[in-house]
C-alpha cells in the first residue's frame, strides 16, 4: 500500500438530498500535477471543498499525509499545508494587494518567512510589485488570478489546489497561467488542478481524472488520454455539453 | 457645537456595532445596554472610590475586553453554527437581561456622575463648550484613531477586515473565523464600554437608556455606511449634529423624530450610507 500525499477514497458527497459526488477515488503523490477535469456540475469543486473540509462526505474518507481530515475545520486543513485557491478566486477586494499577500502568511509558522515569501511572489509575478498598495478589487482579471495564486503560495503549502484558474481569463493569460503552474511544479509544489480547459490541462498533468455527473468516467496519464479514442469520445461529449 | 461632541460618543459605539456586524453579520442590539452597564460601572467606581471618572476610560477597556471575550466564547460561539437568527435572539436576550438586572440591582433611578469640574466650561471663539464634553470628544477621536490603526496596521486587524469581507477565503488561509470574531466582538464591547463611560460623564442615565442608544448607534452606522469604520464615526457626528440642530431650531422633542426621518430617507435613497462599500466578491 503506497503512501500518497492526498488520498480520496470512495467518497459520496450530498447537498441535502442531491448527490454531487458518487464513489470517487483518486490520489495525489508528491511533486505531481494531478488534474480533475470535467464540465460544470461534474462535482470537481465539490471535491476540492470536501478536501478543504467545507463539506463532509457522507461516505468514504479523505486522508492527507496519512491523517484523516474528517473532523478538521477548514482553517485547520489549511494549517496542515493545503492551500486552496477557490473558484472565483475570492480575494479580499477591499484590501490592498500587499494586505492580501500578508494574510496569506497569517499562520504563525509562515509569518516568520513573510519577507522571503513576498520576494518569491514578486519573482513569480513581477506585476504585483507595482500594484502593492492598490485595492485588490481594482486589478484586472489576469492580475487577480496571479494575486490569488501568490496569496495561496505565501503559506508555503505542501499541496496547492487550484479551482478553475483559467476561468474568465484572456487566452494569452491562460497560456501564461499554465506555464506558471508548470514552473511552480518544477520548483517542488504538488498541484491538484481542477479545470474545464482540457487540452492545456492534460498537457501539463502527470495524471488526470475525467469527471462527469459526480463520478470518475475515465482516468489516465495526461498525454495518453489525449490520444485515447475512448477519451476523445468522452471529451467530445464534454465539448458538446459545454455548448 | 455641542451636537458634534455628543455625536462623537455615538460614533464610538457605532464603530463597535459596525465591527461586530462585519464579522458576525448580526446587528448587536445590546450595544446600548452594554454602554449603560459601563456607565454604571463608572458611577459606582466614582461613588465609592472617588477616582476621577476620566481614568475610568482606562479601567473600563480591559474589563470590557474581557467581558466581551467571555460573552462571545460562552454564548455566541456556541450558536454561531446555527445561523444568524439564534445569534440575533441571543443579542436581544442579552439586552433585555442586562436592562432588567441593572434595574433590579441598581434601581431604575437616574444617576449622574458629577466630578468637580463637571460644570466648568470653555469659551472658544464665542461658543461655550462644556469641558467634559470636549474631553470626551477628544477621547472619542483618539479611540477612533486607535481602532483605525489597529485595523490597518496589525495582522489581527487585517484579519478582522478579511473575515468581515469573506469568511471562507479567510478560513482557506488558515485564519480561524471564530477566533477573529471573538476578538472583534470583544473590541466592539470595549468600544461600547468607552461610549458608556462617556455617556455617564455627560448625561444622567438610567437602565433603560440602552435601547435608545443602540438605535442611535445603528442610525450612525447607517449614515456612515456598513463596512466603514470612519463612516460609522462620521455617521455618529452627523447624527449628533442633526439632533442638536433640530433641538435648537425646532424643539428638543423633535430632535429624535428628525433623526429617525433622516435615517429612513438615507435607507431609501442611499442604502450604502455615505462611505459604505457595496459587497463585491472578487
């Protein structure tokens, strides 16, 4: 039995009586980029929220570094080393760029490295340095995404979870985004990526799970999936669903 | 004008109300009752020990910070998960409890705190200003400044602003909304305490003033806009000025009516208040 960094085992998640996730299992190992892809309503965000402990699976379990997150509060999950950039980013729009970043390093053990973490954030996203004292709400879409990711990195996470980071971004930003994600991963950050943008996601993912109506329909190595005829059929199905 | 000085007191209580609303999303209706409680504390302190009431400000702060923390962790924290209604009811219950207990224990009679210099006044460019009111306003200004610095410069202050904007996003960063709410609530109570001491020094009071004060603080917050500390304080000053103006120009009885009517007008025409911000998720 291998020890995975993150393990989601046979998880069922309900919203009231509606089942959002059915018997989903996947795992993430250190240094990987793992992707969960699928159309709207496939259950991807629900899964990330369950990992962050915003909802409780009715069945199954979620383990991080071997420990169950079942009884933890969201802030305790974050303190374990999981940083989650939620759908829509959820920046503190009334606070400045700098204040957003500082709050990213709120946890006491990360606060010691605040200056260093800020430096790394600016290396990664130089444009933020020029906007330090602006309200986060005044940034452009692409800049906000950068800030959201930078803020999540301030806590020096073991696992970074990104929920649809390319949503609403112009194509040129999307490409840069995926390049950044890859660079982060090469630098040692383990990434769980949830996306609707399938081609670019599969190019950088080590392994991907395709979700449809709450269940895993297919899984495989990124490159392999693209060329798999079964996947292409499912993929086309998803493309049609989007339209 | 005396109105502005009185308004400073409303302002301080209003800031407390605004902060509590930001983090806990309820209108803490007992704010006024807490003010009255503080007024009584200072009254007894003065009556028994003859300590200068102004020193009371310093004494009240730690006591009420502690009191607020106890009330939050003992009561509000337990109902936090159950939604907003239980919290609102709790606040209401607290108000009723405080008022009645104070009335029982300390009698419904009006009290005044009269220090030796209470009656002295200054003359500034033709306007007569009571010494006490001036001092109280200065203290109110300093308090507001300190709260502003706290929110802007300290990590906890920034966390308070973050949590009041987006609790989930804060939790994702490892910030505990419960702990931050406890701190915010305590500060809100301490601010009510300061406003209460100010009230004791300036007016005669009785246990049932609480509700009226809560209302005034609420109006001040509405004037200034939710989510803005400066706004809440400004709102207080505007309210005070408005009351004072109406008192002079119409009559004292109408002062309240004018305040309430203006409140309604603001709610209808500019619900965000003067400095309020609209809620926007990024």
